[in-house]
C-alpha cells in the first residue's frame, strides 16, 4: 500500500526508547509467562510502569531473567519498521481487541525484527540498540487481581 493514510490521532508524546522497550517487554512477558500484552501502561522518560495479569507471582530469579533478557534483546540491534495494512490483511498473530471502536480501516503495524508485531501509532526508535540499557526499578504483586506491575527505566 502506498500514499497518505489517515490514522487515528492520539494525545501522547512518547519517549521513543521507552515506548519501543514497552513493545519488547510485552512480547517477552507473553513468551515467558503466556500472558497478554500489558495493561495500564504509563511510559515516560524518567520512569515507566506497566501491569500484566499472570498466573503466579514471579520469583526474584524470574524478575532478574526479565531484565537480563530485555538487555539481550536490545543488544541484538533488531530493526524497528512500520507497515500500513488494511484491516482485512492483518497477520494472524496480531490482535485487534484493544483498538478503539473508531479505529481507522488502515492500521500501522510496528515490527521489531521477527520478535514482535502490533498495531501502534506511537513514536519508536529505528533499532533496538537505540533503546539503551533496560533497568527494572521494582515490581509489585496484587494477589487478588493476579496483577504484576513492573517499574522500569531506560538509560541511554
């Protein structure tokens, strides 16, 4: 597809390294814990946080593994690319259940190498090495909700 596309606007001004790290973290959590992409994300330059619904509270070892694997993925220097697709041509691995009801027919997919793909209109870096170092600042576990909150920052 080529030409100008009218996409949904949004009122966020993302910090591209942290926002791209959010994409990587989402896919890492899916692969490590079999969960869905994060919810209640607040991604900023100084500190970011995002929650995942998990079947168990991650151990300290699993928390360290999240940080280690994130930095490994960043170091792979995977390209971040975009493509515009019509809703009728969405790849099978892409879920649209979180799109707003008034989302446009043409969607922008963000790909990070062969590791992750999802619809997104935010700002991103050109390759993962531009993210910097991922540092987990802390976590919280809500037993009742089975919600695991990760606080992190990226250091450039």
